């Protein structure tokens, strides 16, 4: 296959792959079309030296595609294009193909959705491990088949997947349906611990809910493929399914009551629940709620449905009871509990709990909590009847409400008894303080109150309120900001959130000092001065196995002064994949950011603010991107490319902190272009070099390198033969080489300039010099025969072999300029005492040096030129301007008087007179 066809085949396959990969990845994560063209133009394997990250991260796939194109196996890509788009997309392609076949046998509701397949492909193998909470039933039923398929894919056995597809399409009855659980319930002993992220309540890290791992929230999609760097992001979750599952979320949150309300229900494990209306917003725009909904049947593991896009578990029967302040005047507010429901019992009147196992909430019971506007809490509960179908006297139920400012054990005597009532509600009279307040409701049941007092207590439910941080103070010294508050137990840690713009402060991405407990306060060195920083803090308390976050504190703000400095940069020049590049590095200042600008000229030094920065030409524009590290780079370095049509470049560091900036020392660089359109012109006594003057060059030096045939088959050493500057070149119209070049070879032109006491060389240009055969001729009178003249032709060195021909031309008015400029003169050829008369040209195969007797010479008689005036001229011209080797033939004329016919006549007359005088 020719190079052209191979390049075209590669390019077509690479473009097909690029268009397919664009459906899963952004264009910035893929090689640019220009990179694909350079790869297609390479011969053999791809050279990834100095290739950018967006090319390096795909080197495996690109090598495979080039091999397929070179071997004529491009159809293999069309069979499974997802296999060339990374492991995540490859897994998704296999799962998608499996689902398409399964839809021919099963109802769509019995199969995982497309969003589920994307989630499995992204989080495999964790998404298919045993015991993952919140996994939908339509996924759980197919876990063995899906896991086996993806395990084969990880082992690169895709062929076995295709051969065994029938096995993967056979639905197996899960073990849990015959009574044997196929995974451990959350409340069972020996259960696999749920993977609970910080700040949530029973929300697993692996969630099949689209909003739990939406692109950009940092929980799922933050992982790049196999550790690849910034330019390759994983494919996004299906937005259509996300929109379906997320419907109604915005409406739910826009209709929140003004009072801080919370709904709590007991779970199969009895974990307390809290709905926090002020929790930080997640990265996808939804609100994070610190709660744990439960399933209605405590014996089953809850599954996700599309009805709840926020939690992976289905919520139990709960309701919110908002407290409003708009009661009609004169309406008496009901006191809870009612006086007739209160019983005057103390803790010692009740039988102590004897159960060995930790109590679990009563099945079907609910506990609802309402936080009133004044901070007090109201509890409402309900317990289902034991025998709802039977008639007879109802059992007596004594409810105990206990409370404490700590996390309570599952024991009614662990907290302080607040009241004993036969009703179903209780309300505080004064708000509580501290870090957390926990509430529990217990019930004792019996045929009468005395038997109820001696009965085993049962847990109705428990709930809690985590109080925000109060008395929060803020101060700043230089670039260091300090926040302080009181350390109150049992606070596990305090989360600190900071924002320097007008956005929402209480947001997960705004958290700072996350690796510290911050129980008494924090110290933070800001990276941005000259602006006002806003802060809120939130208390985190450990309750059972969860870390629960409170509402945000009151917002505080502090103004930080800007401290800008002149940043020095270190620059290393190298040849990159796309041409010359600069590796720029610097020491990051304590605050603010360092911008690297690329311009043709140095900026003015008197820049102090962002407005003057823009006016000075250091701006971020769409076409040339002056601000080089605005998108890519780190806080201490970046890579800057040198545009190919730029011959001077200035790299300028600017320290920006808020609205204040300072320009550092610019680093200018220059380079020299190469000479263009190089031509060598042969003259009689010299040669003339002409060329397009190189960009940025102050002078050009010419070197001559001999041909290998003339120096023993070795490469000759370049020898300088001349230097010229721009002014002299313009004056002369070229570079004159005198004396002429001694032999054939190569003429090398090297442009250069001097900048900052350094000599900068440009790209060399060459022109081939085939050499020149230099010859000469002489005209002499024959003394014995007045009027007869001889012509001898000589070479620089003896020459034998190739026949060369010449012509003698006469011109009546002036010196002939070429062999056609005049009349051809007949000559007689004499060779070794043999003569040939009436020849129209001068022909010979052998020539000697000047001063030696020529083996061949020619004669002509002035009588044949008697009609020519004395002002006429003669001249000999070579018939061919180049020999068989392409070398030019130069024939040097004798002294010009010997070419004048009048002068020859005088010489003939003088020779005749001398001959007669000699007798």
C-alpha cells in the first residue's frame, strides 16, 4: 500500500473513532483533529514523544486503530466501536447490547434501565458487590449474569461473551425468594457495614440513583479512566432518565415551610432520622437531606424507585407538621400533652428493661418531630393495634418521653424522663441548647396501668435535633483568617464553608479545612486577598453509625487585604509535539493567582489594577489566548506554546489578588527564520547567491561542503565562504562569492542574530552546487604565414574523454554576446600533423593545461574576414552550457584586444614585416 493510501486509510478510521467517542466524552478530552492528521501521516508506529495529555491518555486505543488500518481490518472497529473508547464505555457497550437482546424476551420493567447500566459500567465492580444497599430489584435479579459478563470483559474475553450470551439472558430465581436471603439485611447481625459518606444518613456511596453520582458532584464521576490526567473525563449520566427521576425535587424544596420542620420515622435498625432544611446543596443543584427513609416491611431490604430521587431507600409513612403563626386571634392553642393524659409516674415505677438484644422500633410505628419557630420541639407518634381484627377491651399504653443533650442508648432509663402520658403527643415548653438533643418514646402495654408498669418496655422511635454553632467570631490578620466558637460535646467536628463571591456559601464545594476537626475554631490561609470572604459553619455529630450535619450558622464575613508581589518565573525551552514549547514554573504566592501572559512585545511596567492590565494589552482574547494558564496548568506551572509565525515572544508573569495585580519580570525570547527561494547564479568571475531574507536575522553566513565523490566518499566539512548583513545584501542584490567555489558540493546558508549577548541561529537552508568546468582559449599569429592565426583551448586540469564542441563567431559592430550573435567563421583543425579544412566548429576530446602544447588546435585566415571593418570582433563560445554531469561550462576569454579584427590585422602585418626582415 502506498504511503498516500495508508495515510488516508488511517485518517478515515481515526475520524470514525473520533466521531463515535464524541458521544461519550467532551472534545477537550480527545485528541484534536490536527493531532489525528499528524498520527495518520506517521510511518510505522506512533511516536508519542512530547505528545500532549489529550493524546497520551489514548495511546493504547490509537495504536490499536493504526494497526487495524495498516492491516486492512478496519471492520473490526465497526463491530464494536465502544471497545475503543475506554473501559467504562466498553462495559456500557456490552451491557447495552445485552439489554437490547433481553428486551426481546422480558418486559422492560424486569430489566435494568439505561441509567442503571451506565452506573454499573462506571462503578464496576463495586456496583455489583453483595450487600450494596439501595440496589433496585430489576438490577438485583440480574447481578450474577451482569457480573460474569463484565468479569469476562475485564479479562479481555469478549468473544466468550458473544458465545455465551444465551446463558446471560436466562433469568435465575434469586435465593431471597425461597426464604434464604441472597444478601444480608441492614439490621441483621454480621451485616456488611453500609458505606456511609460523611455528612449523610444511611446514604450509601454506591447508589443507583442518578442524582447521587451526577457528573461534577465528586462522589462518582470524579474518577478519571485508569488514573488518566485532566483531559479525559468519564461519560455523563443519561440526562433524560435523570430528568425523569428528578421530577418534583425543585417543587418540593420551594414549598418548604418557614419554620424549621423535620419528619422522623423509625427504621428496621431503629436509627434516628432527621430532615435538615438547611443542609448544603449538592453539586448537581439538589438539596442534600440528612435522613434515612425506611421500608414498610422491616424484613426486607428497601429498594430504590423513581419516586424518590434523593434517597436510595423508600421512605416510610411520614408527614410534616408545620407550625404556623397565623392562628385566628382568640383561638386557644392546645397544650400537649393534654392534662387528662398525663400520668404522675417516675422512672422507678417502671420495670427496667431485661431484653438482651438491642431494642428495635415497633413495626409500623411512627414518630414525627416538628421544630417550632421558637426552637421548641413537638413529638407526635402512633402505634398500630396489636390485634386490629379482634374486638374487646383495648390494652392500656403508657408512653414515656425521655430526652438528653447527648446520644442516648436504646434504654428508657438512659435519658431524663420528660413525661408519662397515655396520649400520642408531647411538646417542649423551652428550646434546648448544646450540640445535640435526642428524644426517645417508649411504650409499656398491659390490660391496666399496673400491669403496663411491669411490662417490658418497647421502643416507638427516636429522633434528634443537632443545634447550629452559635457565638461564632471571625478575624483576619494579613492573609490568615481565624474563626472561633465554643467547643460543646458530643460534637465530632465542625465543618467550615467559605465563599468569596455572591454564590451560596453553604455548599459542599466551598468546604475548607475538611481534614481537621475544628471543634474550637479554625485558622485558614486564604488564597485570594483584596476581597470579602463569607463564612458559615455547621456542627457534625456522630449518631449511631452516621455523621450528621446541622443547619448552617449565622453568616459572618471579613475583608482580607491583598498582598501582591513581583513573581519570578523559570522558563525551559523544548521542542514539543506541536512545535517549540516553554515549560514555565514559579513559586506560588501565599494568596491570589499567578497568570502567565504571552505577547509579541513587552508590556509597560506601570500596571497596578485589572483595568490597567486589560488596557495594556494583557487580556484574555478568544483568538490568541494571551492568558496562557487561564484553563490549563497548575498553581505553580504551565506549558506555553510558541506560535509558528511568531519570531519574538514575551512571557510575562502577573500576580493577581482580588482587584489588585503586579507585573513580574518579563522573559523575552527571539528566534530566526530560514532563508527561502535559494538560488546560485554562475558568473564569469564569481557566483551570486540570492534568497529571501530570513525573519529576525541580522546576518547570513554561507558554507561550502564538498561532494563526497571529491573527498574520498566522506562527508565534507562545511567551510565558511562568506557573510553578509541585511544592508549589504540589499545593496548588492545578493551575496557575491569571490573567488568562485572550488568544486561541486552543497552551499549551506545559516541565518543568525545576537540577542541578550547570545547568538541565535536560524534554520539552515541549502542549495546544490554541481560545480563548473572552467576552460580558456588563446589566439596567436603564425609568423611564417602572415594573416594566419591559431586558436588553442585549455582546461584548468588535463581533460580526456568527453568530446566538447565550440564555435568561432564574428560580429561586425561589437563583441559577440552568444554563439548566435554573429557569423560563424570556418576553421581548419590540426591534430598530430593531420589537418581537416573548412570545419564549422572546434571539436576535441583532449585538452591540456594553459602553457602546455595542445594536442588539437585550430587555424583561421584573416582573408576570410576582409569584408569586416577594423572595429569588428571575434569570440569563441562553447556549444553546450553544461556537461554530462550537469556541471556548468565556463570559457574565459583572452585579453580583449586579441578579439578585435583591426588589432589582429596589425599583428599580422607586424609578423609579416618581421618575417621578411629575417629573409
